[in-house]
């Protein structure tokens, strides 16, 4: 294990916090003198470049859960990463509803591309469309779990006797992408919702610079040139809170999530 890498897609910083924390603690356990190698593939420009590892690498790789799965906008990029026998820790982060089949899907992607997945975890972060659901998570309790998990991963690697592929929770074939329903019980196509921009916008150009799919028009930030994945980056990072959603089905689903899934869930670890 010559190099420890933290690799993540993290529009609002929650997945980054988990992945970087875990990789950093593993390095600390190893007594490493060099920094963790960071590969942040949140912005679209980064995903144009392929990445390759070697059998001497450990890669902690994390993605948020969208509709119970690995975000489909990432699949092309994820399948361009080459493991070449590198050890991997698969991490998914969800907004306190459920991670469904995201973790097993991420594990499968990594193994098909030459990684040996020796550990996995499903963690909780503040939901991308809410400031209430799993508010301020990952928190101190979550990071304490991360510290303990890192120690166990390091112990597993150093013993070297049990580095088989880890078993994680999930279904095969994977579930279909999760879809909310409207007041009549009919499925709602969440893809149609797009953020609005209020008159509080000061045209600081932050939102187009952080949009992970490059869809916000730079000249007119109230316009979209592509899809919206409801990642929360523009809404949660706007300094004037000028970005928002107001569609009734969107707000209804947001409220349902905040009520139905208010009870705190804890990380699930697989080693």
C-alpha cells in the first residue's frame, strides 16, 4: 500500500467529508508521512480524464445515492477508471431515506474495472433537497464511526490473510430507480424539476462554476443549458439563497421525506 487515494463526487461536500475523513484516518493508522492523494471528480471537466491505479494503491471512493442507485451521470466516467488490482473501499452517502442498491452497484462497477473491494459503507448526509432531513450530517458521531472503521480496514490490510471481496447489502438485479408519487399515487418524473432564481441573485457566478453537470448558463444564471440532477449544489451554496424549487410535486415530496424519514439512521459497514 504505497499510496492512499480519496476519490469522490460531492456537490454539497457531504460525501467529500466521509471519504476524505476515512482515507485520512487510514493513512494516520499507517503512520504515513505523505498526504492523501485527492481526486475530486465533482466537476465535469475532471471527468473527461481517465484515471488508472496500481496494485500498490488503496482507493477510498465515494458517491452520493440518487434514487437508490449510483448516479447514472457518473456511469461512463466510473467505467473508465482502471484498478489494475488496487484495493478499494466503496462508500455511498444517502439522505436518511435509504441507499437501496447503490452500494452493491458501486462495488460491482469497481470490481468489473479491476479493483479488489475489501470494505464498504453506507453513510448519511444532509439530504440534497432539504436543509432539515439529516441536518448537519455527517456529524461528530458519524466521524467517530469513520475513525473506528478506518482502524479496522487498516488491520484487515496489514494482516493480509483475508482480503477477499467484501459482501455488501443489495439486490441483483438492481432495483429500478426510486420515483416519488404525487397526491393521486402516480409516479412523478423528478427529472423535470429545475431550480428557479429569485431577484436576490447578485450574479456572483458561483452557481455555474460549481454545477456538477455544467448546466447553469454563465451569462444568465437563471437559465439552464442542460439537465438538473437535484444535487443541491446551487441551492445550498448560494450566498443570497436566491436558488430554489417551487414546483408543488417537488415540495410535496420534500415534505414527505422530511416527515417520514425524520428518525435518525446510522451508518452500515461491511468488512
